[in-house]
C-alpha cells in the first residue's frame, strides 16, 4: 500500500520529511487532500461522525453530504453511536476518483488532545482498516490532531511515525486498542 502524507503548512511538511522521507511506499505531498486522485482519503474526525468543520467539512463538500449520513449510520450500527479513538470506519464514496473514505477519530469530542497518544492510535487504525479493505492501494493521510486537537506538527508527526512503525511491525493485524 502506498501512503501519501499530505500537508498545507510548511512546518508539517518539514516534520513529515524528517520522519518519513526514507520510507519506501511513502510520498509526502503539499496540497489539498480532497483534490487528489487516490483509492482513499483519511480524516481524523470526532467519535460521533459530525463533519461540520475543518477537514471533515472539506471532505463532505468534496464527496457530498451523503458521506456524513453513511458515516453516522455505520458508527451507530457498529459502535452504538461513538467510534472509540483507536478504531476506524471505511466507507465507499461512490466517487471514482476517491472510492473510499476512512474516518479515524483523534478525539471523542472536539478539543485538545495534547498529552494523549490519540494521533498514534488513529494512524494505526487508518492503516489497519485500509489493509483489511483489500482494495485500497493508495491512501492519502493528513496531519492527525494538528487542528482542533492542538498538536504541534512535531508532536503529531512523532505519533504518526510511531503508529506507522507499529503497523509495519504487526503487519497490520492489530488495531490500536489491541496493543
């Protein structure tokens, strides 16, 4: 699986390069994650699947309002209304340019996640669910927890790196809540 780490802020791009630049199968791109052509895009939303702000709002605008309805329905059926941090949901989008969407919350409710390992857990969940899907060969992932979550670029990327390394060491067979 090819991983596209996508950033807009220069500092995040620098941190991605510091950690991931030597990894085969990882490409670092500056730009708009919603304008990419790839098998899936990931978003670090909230546990309830509300897509009213930040990257989630951009994803909803790109993929249509039905994606939020699908996400909430899946969260309700699989997790009784709240997806735990460390889990992820994969949804078909109906869009031939981005056929899959992965939501992996970094927070239960919008707020500061500094002092947690939530970005690490989300990264591991994203990669694990993408692998289980079987059809996702190229996935775009933004900085996790860098918006409302309040993580610095360095803090977020450090956690993402740790989640990535755990995914590689376990071969994607365990989710964040099993480690």
